[in-house]
C-alpha cells in the first residue's frame, strides 16, 4: 500500500528515547493528572487514587519489563446524538493511553495537514466551522461535497494502521506497546480511548494527503470521518465521489456512507458539525436545537425532583449557551432563559 503521509511530509522518527519517555514515572504521573481531571467522583478512579503511587509504580515496572498486558473493556451505549457503542478500559489502561498520547501526539501532529480539526491542539469543531466560513467567502457560486465514512472506527484495519505507524516509529519497544494497545480490541478501534483519537488521525491522514497532494484540493476540511470539499463546479464534485471512494477502499479498506454523500449549494446552507453555514451567517442545525431542548428538559425535571444539583444543571445550561454564541442563536438563547428562568 502506498503511504501518502510518510512519503510526502515525514522523515523517519527513530528516537531511541521515545519508549523511556512514555513509560517514565514523570510521564505516567502527568498522564494520571490529565486523565483524572473531572473524574474524581468516579468509584474506579477513586479506588485507583487510593493506592496511586503503588499503582503507577506497578504500571511502570510492567512496561519496563514488557510484561504489561491490556485488560478487558466494558461496553455501554450512549446517544450523542446517534447511538454509539463505547468501550471503556480499566483505569490503569486509560492512564497508559494518555501517557502514550502525550508523547506520540507531537511526533505525528507535525505530519498532519492544517485543515484536519479533530482532537488536535488549537483546532476543534468551532475552528473547523470558522475555517469553512472563510473558504465560502471566496465565492457565492460555490458547491460543497460533504462526505461521511461508513462505520469508520469499526472499519479501521489494524494491520494497515500499524504499518502506517511503523513508517515513523522504528523503535521496537514503542511499537510493541502501540501494537498491544491496538490489538487489545478485536477489530477496528474502540470509541473511548484517547489513543484511538490519535490513531484515527494517523489513519485518515492518508486521505488528507491524497486530497491535498494528488487531487490538489485547496478547499478541503476534515473533522474525524466527516469531510467537505468546495468547488464552483458541481459536476467536478460529482466526479470526485467515485475517485475518493476508490482510494478509501483500495488503500484503507473504508467506504463512503452512501446515504451521507451530499452536494449542496452554498445559498442552500452547508450542514457541518452541528451548524448550517449560510451566506453572511450560520445557524444551529435543527436536529442539534431539538436535542438541546430535549436534554435541558430532562435535566430540568431531574433538578426539580432533586436528582441533580443546581450546579450540575447550571453547568449544562451554560455549555449550551456557549454553543449558541458561535452562531445566530440570540432568539434560542432568550427562549431558553425564559423557559428555565436563568439570566
């Protein structure tokens, strides 16, 4: 398989101290701090903390002797907004995921394109939407091809992923550890590991590099498995679809979601990451707005029954107001404040 990421942007990384940096006590304790932030009410986190030094030193010894083995996952379902199957590792493994992410992220991030916005420092959904808006100001006669990859995390081929990682990571100890993490899950990558976020970006960096360097797309943006390409030629975008789908199938064993490949005119509004971008303004997606109302209604009922505290409700309420500040949401904000009597 041809590797666009390593062949174009990257020099081989073979620092002999990467493994030592990952497993160092300093890095493991820092990883614990990052992981545990906001989780101190969780029973499993409190249990790990009760013997924190013993647990971290034990993890360090297992990694140094290469006797470490990843434990089981606990599966559960969330609806945010669609049903997703989350697989939760035990605390020790999740701390290690953070430790790996802390060291590997800066190595791989250098090879990612500017317009990849998922799970990266100083990126995120709001910056992705703003970038799309800046692209759209170039012309009003513009079309957007919006695509989604079908069952992305489930469909990631572990061997392809490991080969992509091996292009940059030559240290055998580091590779042993990465392989142990990836193969701790039977197929694809688990939703729930912070390391999965990095591995997903490494995987789809191949698509990014193909779009930028082979297709030479100037106006291309990706957030996780959603991506948008802009052009003033609708037929050109239609013809891109099979080209991209073929690249995904041949190189990454992925497929475009047939029901989520859409071409829209700018003036019709471009639906991206919870917002609809229109000429001169953007609004909240209707589904996002309905979900916001439903969740706040549920929280308000819990507040009135005493099931949650006022601080918990206010935290959720303020987070939704924050979402509205990124679009023309004044009317919705006023409605929410009237409905839930919050100023």
